[in-house]
């Protein structure tokens, strides 16, 4: 077998193994049955609550931990919210890679590197016990439905149910639920559905989960609403000076974000078409009403970095906008991005957690939707479909231009709607933490 054929063969075998592992039978045998064996040996052994509380996160991405600033916002929002309730909280996080271990340290978390190959529920529960955990939280995000990986979704829920049986206070933080969940998750929800706290972060997701599993989850808002914005610092200082200067010049300041996840398995050129469509719409709006635009990268993971799209937009806009364009250098944290977005007049984004940072700061949002995430989020604020576009619509410059101009013309009417519902949304976000208090 020559080298080329060998590479193809190995790739096909990896794909086949992944398919088997994420199938109904694969999840049942490799995850559920393995978990049942482990919990038989677990014993009650409830961990006594101490001071400070000791929280373990089961993250939605144990490989990068917080490479997505949305994941970071949920981690930070949980810690900020719990510390407001409990005082000091020591934090651990389950990790899968050396990179995630480093990121855990940067967040002042203790890494529990047990999401590895081969994975063992026995080792995972032993690590949780050794950390002295009193609390455990699953970062549900958009992965609980098994759409991306049924194996990973099952493992997250089963780790939580095992921790509950160990006597920890446990919750699954507010998650979205796809309209096409993996059938392999059916037996998992049957196993944990009667005992584990399940929080859906919007009405649409709650309805989908109930239809799929028969379980009525608790309705919450995304825990990222609890994340505090950063104080002014050197990372945001240049951008803030630019915003001040543009306002002094009489310009409104708008934020923009675009990212590769909007297209699943994009064909060559499709991401560039989408990026150039956004740039075309911004240019059309700018020529009609001069304004300043802040590009906001919200994910720094290799292969899905927002810069893949934003670099194209910046290159297209810079010759025309000149000083009316700002594209931050370096990687900003989720709290730093929330600080910057709070200083804008409106934001156009495909990242849900950037939209949450904006809405949580009272800033209107035009959303480019994917995975059915945005309808439920906007319903929290009683905002409608006119503030959403599909990726297909966004890829058409004529449609994007009309929608963007309409949005910017109407932001003064959107702000009071957001402000009127912020307190209630904050209450729903804090509901995530009730099982941990």
C-alpha cells in the first residue's frame, strides 16, 4: 500500500470508528454500560460541603477549554455568579489536552486531565473526589443534544449524574437543544432524566427537549449574562480611545462579527462570499450614513478562528473606511469583549455569546443564525425574526444590505425593549445556579 492510499485508509478508519462510537449502539455500550459499571462501585461517600466551595466544571470543549469566548463567558459567568452567592469558590475543570491544562491555569482553575484516551469513568470520578469537589456544573452550551458528538454529550451528562450520586450539588447550565438531536441520546436522557437538573436556556430549546425526552427542563437564560465586563485595561485601551475619538467626530460606533461555523462543511469560496457580503452591506450603510465599525473576533481556536472571516472583511473595508474601522490586535478575553461591545451603538454578529454580551449591556443585535440558537435568545427580550438572518440570506449582498440598513435605522426603538426585560433575564440567568446554592 503506497503512502497516499495508506493515508486515505487511516482517515476512513477513523471516520468509521467515530461513526460507530456516536451511534445508538456505540453510545449505549461504550458510555452507558461503562458508566453503570463504574457507579456500582462508586458508593455514596457524599463530599461534605466546606469553606470554600469546590466546583468542578465539565466543559463543552475539554480540548481548548475556553478557546471560544462563548465558552469562556459561561465559565466566568458561573464563577462570578457563584462567588456573589457563596463567597470564595475554588474551581477545577476536566480537560483533555495539555493546551487545555495551560488554559485552566490561566483562569486560575485546577486541571483534572481525565478526558483522555482511553477514557475511564472510574478515573474521572476518582479525580473529582480527590479534588474534594462539593459542586459540579456541566457547561451545556449547544452540545447536549448530541448533534456534534453523541459520545461526548452522553459522557457529560453521565459524569454529572455520577457526581450527583456521590453527594455533590450538581447542575447542567442552560443549554440549547437542536431541532435534530441524535437518537443515541434517548437512553441517556432516560437514565438521568428523572434526577439530574436540566436547564434549557430558552423556550424553544425547552420545548424541543420535552418533545424528544419527555422531560420538562427548568427554563433559564444563558449563565453568560452573569459575567461581569472587564475593567478598563491595556488590552482594551486603544480600542476605547478609538471609540472616544469616533464619537467626538460625530460618528455612531457599530460592532461586527462573522465566523466559519455559520457554514457546515463549506465549499471552497463560500466563506469568502459570506465575508464579502457582510463587507458590501457595511459599505452600503456607511456610504448612506457615515459611521465607525469595530470588528470583534470571538473565537481563537485553530481552524475556526473568527479572523478567517474578519480578515477578509477588514481588507475590503479599510481602503474606504480608513479611520472609521478598528480591528483589535491580539486575543481579547470574554470580559474584555463585553466591555467593548457595551460601548457600541449596535452589533451585527453570528456568535450567540457576543449577542448575549451586547444584549446584557442594552445594545441592539442583528443576528446571523445557526443551529437554531438565536430565536429563543431573542424571545427572552420579546424581539422578533426581523433581527435574524440565515447564513444563506447573509451571503446575498442585496439581502444583507437591506436588513442591515433597516436594523440600524430602528435601533432607537429596540433599546427600550431590551432595557425593559434585562432585570427579568438576569433573574432567569441566576436560576442556573439555584441547584448549587
